[in-house]
C-alpha cells in the first residue's frame, strides 16, 4: 500500500465520521447514520466515476472503502459525544482528506483525457460531492455553496497540479502539489476565518 492509498483510506474514514456525526445531530437512527457516513465518505468519488463512465465505480470495485465508511459511521454512532469534543482534530484531518481527494479526482480526470476545466471540476467534485449529498439528504443547503473556503481550495489545488504537469513534473510531484496546496489553503482558511465574498 502506497502513502497515497493510506491517506485515501484515512480521508475516507474521517469524511465518514463527519457524515455519521451529522446524522446523529439530526437524531437519525443507525441506518441513517450509516447512509450518511457512506454518502460522505465515497459519494463524491462515485459521482465522479459515473460522470467519467468509469464503471463499476471504484468504491464498489474495492469494498474496503465501503467497509471503512461503515466503521467511521459506527464510531460516530457509538461515540458522538467524543467526536464532538474532538471536532477540531476531526476538521484538521478533514482538511488533509480534502487535499487527497482533490488530487485523486484531478489525476483520474487527467487519465480520462479531460481538459483543465474538467480536471478542476472533477477534483472539486471528488473532494466535496459526498458532503453535498449528505447535506441534501438532511434537507440542508450544502455547506460547500453556503460557507467555508472548501471547494475553492480543491479547485486551486487542481490548478496547481496542472501547473506541475505543465512544468514537466511526474505524477508523484503533481499529486503532492495538489495535496499540499489544497490542504494548506484549507488550514489557512480555518485558522484565519477566510471566506469568499457574498452578494449584498
């Protein structure tokens, strides 16, 4: 297992915990917690693969990811109060997961021959699609379009990956460039309260 694979699994787990925790805040039952955990953990990647025509989608080809999501949902269900007290650490790990998912989405889009805009869209979708599905399922306006410097960080990270590719760097450098830029921007936004302008 490569470092990227390990980070991908960790990111999936953290996203699943966050999704399951959101379900507990809406007082959903065990099934509801698991549905939101899976949707958050692998939803973005599944939507990306369906748009690219990469079927069966990666999350179904390797049931490891579904298993990780179920474990994350279980953690949120049995330890929701502990998750709440450790929420800041969860969000730090979430920022790393955001970068990993953005990098994976961008690389898969490149493999399918998409142009720069398509690559950036697939990066953002992979990183934020699951959270958007989660929010819709609990009848909330998706956080990705409501607040936080989240999808924007993924878009900029994908652009940085494209810049690394155009500069002649190989896939490892491209991937780590996207992860560092995306996660770094997310960390900065979290600590400094950065948000996008709103219409007045």
